[in-house]
C-alpha cells in the first residue's frame, strides 16, 4: 500500500523538486500539493492523505500554526515540517504543535525516504542534532543564535525603534507585505509571540 504524500509549499521549484524525488521512491504516491494554508484544509477534507510535507513559511498562515490546526482536525495524518532553516525555535515549535519530524529542504532523497519511513512507523524524525534542539533557550548559546539575514537585521532594528510595517516599508522601499513576511520570520526564529517579546529576546541576545 503506497504512502500518500501531500505537499504544502508556496515555492513552485521546491514542489517540483519534491515531486521528482518522491516519484523515484517505491511505495510513495504524491496525492497533490497546494501553495497556502487556505487551500490545505479543503484538500484534506476531500482526499485521503497519510503524510504532509509542510513548509514552515507560508504566505498566509504560519506553517507552525497550520500544523497545530491539522493535527487537531486530522489526527491520523502525520506531518513532516520542511524549511530552509534549522534553528531550534522552528524545530521545537513544530514538534510541540504535533509534527512527527523536521526536514531541511536541501535533504537528499535517501534522507526524505528515511524520514517518511521513520514517521510512518510512529517515531520522530529529525535530521539535526537533538542536543541542539533540547538546549534551554532563554538566552541562546552563541553557536545556536538564529542566523538573521541583512534585511531581517535592518527590519528588526526598525521594529525596535517602534516603526509600523508601513513605515518600515516606506523607509526600505519594499512592500508592507514583504515587511510583514520578515516580521513573521523574525517572530518564529526568535521564538517570540509578539513585537514586545521579539524586541526583548533580540536585546537579551545582543542582536540589536
């Protein structure tokens, strides 16, 4: 019986790459793919799916929040978080919200196959160090500080100055939607729930 995989990712090239890799594996069937959280739930209501490859950074709803919703509504479906990031905050929050594992998007076909088999056997799969995952996070150890892009650092500093998304967008000549996307990424990377805690964590870890 083939394992039916559902891909939720907003990057067409990533979806195409995953499709190509998965189609090479035995007993694996790609049930379909969508590019956002809005389309994901209706698809799951209409199709039988065994496992979801869920991108953490979606355009409408955080993949971390979507993971929690899917686990609640479709408890039999397994979830593997996928991301370009391996920061502890991403991984731990996905696992806390019910994911059965976590894959980096650069994973090889053998790693993806191992992850699927591990998760379908009812176990947790992580292709990053468990020690890295389980360290306390109040003030992050220097070697596991999240890697911020130059743009994220710019936006983090402007957030700390109290600027709104629109003000930041105007200052950096980018769209407010782009600023909001960066803000969400920063909240996830620094394991913060709101702007106040984001700034606090950034200060504690000397990121601003």
